C-alpha cells in the first residue's frame, strides 16, 4: 500500500487530494491545525477505501513537523508522496505600520513548505524514490496589489523546488510544483471569485496524474498558461494599470 502525507488537509485542495488518494487505497497522513475537522475527513477517507492517520500540526512549528513526519513513517512503514499544501492568503497590511500580517503569510507559506518536506527527504533518498509536492499558485507569475506577501511566497517555493530538482533527481525523487489558478476553495475571496473556477475535486484528480508523471511545474487549468504568457509579455505600466482596476482593494 502506498503512503501520502498532506498538510492543510481539513478543507479545499488538501481535503480533495486526501479523498482522491483514499479512493486509490492509499494510507493518507492528514494534518491541519484543527484536529476535530480532520476527523471528518478521516471518516470520509475510510469510506472510500483509504487508511487515514490524523495529526494536529501547525506547519510553522519546525520541531513538530519533524516529529509528525517521523511518526507517520513509523505508523505506515515508509513514505511515497509528501504534499506541502498548507498555506494562507490575506493582504499585506501595507498601511498598518505593522509587519506581523505579511510576516505570518511569508512564514506559513514558505517555512511551512520546508518544515513539512525536508524531514521526509532522508527516507526518500535511502529508498531511492518518492515525490515532493508544493502547492504554489498562478499568483507566483502575476503580482497582485496588496498581496505581495502571498505572491512572493508562492514564487519562493517554486524557486526552492527548481533549486532542489537537479540534486534530488539522481535519487529518483520527483519535485512537483503545482500552480493552480482560481480553484473553488475557501481561500479564494473578493474579486477573484468573479473568475471562472474549477472545483477542488476536479483539480485534485488532475493533480494526482501530474504527480504520477513527475511534472516539474504545472499550471492549472490550462487557460492560465496563456494568461501567464500574456502577463510576461505585457509592458509593466499597462499591467499595473489593469491589475489595479481589477484588484483595487485588499482581498479580505
């Protein structure tokens, strides 16, 4: 039986991934800050044929991340896939005079990824197999007003994976950066909800295929690949004017 470990599994993409892997009979490590919500996800996984393991976890706590990773591997015997999905949105608090808001976003979305994944790498190296996955964002290609912390955090984790990839490839460890556009999850708020969205369930099914194939960077759904290309070719002054029209206020 294969094993997958997922952070932020209580809702949204993380929950959808957990259920999708459960359908395939995986042992599924479920983590989130609220264990009570995870219990409902665990029951759903069991009904679908998976074997769930529930762990309360705040990904900003590096020591707890390591102990939970070790516990999951002890509980299941090994690790096949580790998915760093936990993350938060929110605006930068740009005019507040207080950096706590943006720092929390940066810490959760960047250090949460390294805290989650690095504890699994020695085991994957020893077994000469495995997959590390980060959930980045299309926002890593498209700066958004008031959301520099979020966009930059998603750029950072893509760059971390791009840097890890040449080293880990020789140990047959896949490093997959998934960059969703607007998927219908609780994190999508404000003007963003006017954009066409895919369901979390449809997204998860596609992400499983991408992880199996070992894609390097995957933008979903496919129209966002065209949008990213357009953004990259658009003069900065015009892009800034347009994006301010679309996102003139913080998304709360």
